C-alpha cells in the first residue's frame, strides 16, 4: 500500500522545494523502509541544491518494514546511511572490500535522485544500511554517516599508527571529528587553523598542539608530521605543509575543490611523500567507525534545525555563510 512521503528537493535555480509523493511500500529484495528521524547537513548538499533531486545523505531513522530478502534488520531497529547506496557486488573492487571504488557504484548526487535524507521516509537496500550502536543517539549518528566516515576512512587508508603525529588542517565539520578520532587512536594531534579562535576547543577535543597559520609563510614545528589530513574548504599552501612532513609521510586531501591539484614536485620525490585520495568508508570500515565512535564517545559538535522547509533553508544558509559550529542536524518533528 503506498504511503505519502515528504521530500525536500533542490532545483535548477537553487530554490529548495517541498514535495509530497507516493511511495510504494511493497518492498522487494532486501529493500528497507525507514522513517527518517534525523539528517546531518553536509556541504555536499549545498553543491547539489541546484539539482532537481532529493537532498541529504547523512540519514538516520527507524526501520518500519523490510523486504523478503532482508536478513539482518527488523522493524524498530535504528539505522543510518551515507553517501553510497549500491554497487555491482562482483567486480574486483567489490570483492576486495573497496566497493566505494566500484565502477557501477551509486553515490549521492549521481543516482537515486528521487529520495534523500531531507524528508520523512526513505527506502534503501539493507546491504547499505548501518545499525546505530545502542549508546549512540540518532542525532549524533547523522553527521558520522558522511563526515565521520570520510575522516575515519582517511586515517584507515593511510594506515595511521598510534605513534604517528597527525596534522589536521582546519577545525570545522570534518576537522573537529578528525581530531577526536586521531586522538582516541593514541596519536599526537597537531592542529592548524587560520587564527587562535578555535584553539581551546581543539585542545579539548584532543589536540596536543595548535598552530595559527594566517599570515604565516613558514611553519616551525619541533617534530615533523607523519600524516596530514586537509579538511578545509579549499586547498592550502602546499609548500608550507610539505616543509613539515616527515619522510615517507602521507597527505590526505579531503577538500572539495574544482581546481587542479598542484603541488611542488621535488619535495614529493625527495621526501618520499604519498598523496592519498579517498572518499567515504567502505561498509566494514564504516561499521568499525561507528563502533569506535561509540566506545570512545566521539560526538559531533552540532547545531539543530527542524526538518521543515524553513529548517532546511536555514541550515543550508548557515552552512554557506560559514556560521555552522560544526555540523548541522535536521530533526524530524522539531
């Protein structure tokens, strides 16, 4: 029997629209119907507001029904989902746990335009849903579905060790989560931010050092950096950071930037540095991230907004104006 579903969608001129549609609840295969309770608000949602599609990809909610091939989830379970919705399941990448690199992957903004996490309900494959740990609220879990997944994956793929000195550029939606993950892994966390405004907060989150970079052309550190996560909204002065990288260090650029990646060539060669690209976590790494966050009580610092048309508009405006501290969360029924 069809149900009415509310969606908040983007449009060509960037106007956010509320749309009520009928969704079939005759679930097939391992499909799962979820009543959305919360959604994180990510800057990727700002990028796609000019596309005619359901917005939102950091969803959490409660299972209302499952398809005939669903084997793990049941009605009433709390679940979340993130950036990837599906993959082919048979290519080399899928069979080796790298389904986020599958050539047939289905990502937010590239597939499934008829739904998102900004809305009342969603239907996703059980295979791409994640049970939320008992000790974690849906509200806190939302931003971890993409923001947490992205930074945890960067640490995982770079094979960061507990003895590493991890540099984090930027204390924002990604950076404040990266600080917590790296600190709880036992790493020395060196934070770089434009000014001292966020120093106290960064230190409370687990940073061991803090350096303000505005107007600085050369960084002076007592010890070099083994791993560098760049979480700012644009690319930094690469030369400044290459000068403080340890030989064999790994740079993980997480900024979304349409410009070409231009980095000094010789320091990369003679220092044996590695630049590691990446997106969100593959599913098992995502599960590990949620479990790790639950054990270590890692939570986003967040601002909440109602899951209404005005709430969606306000959250995106706050994000675009750089006033979000540090992840926005839409709350159904608020």
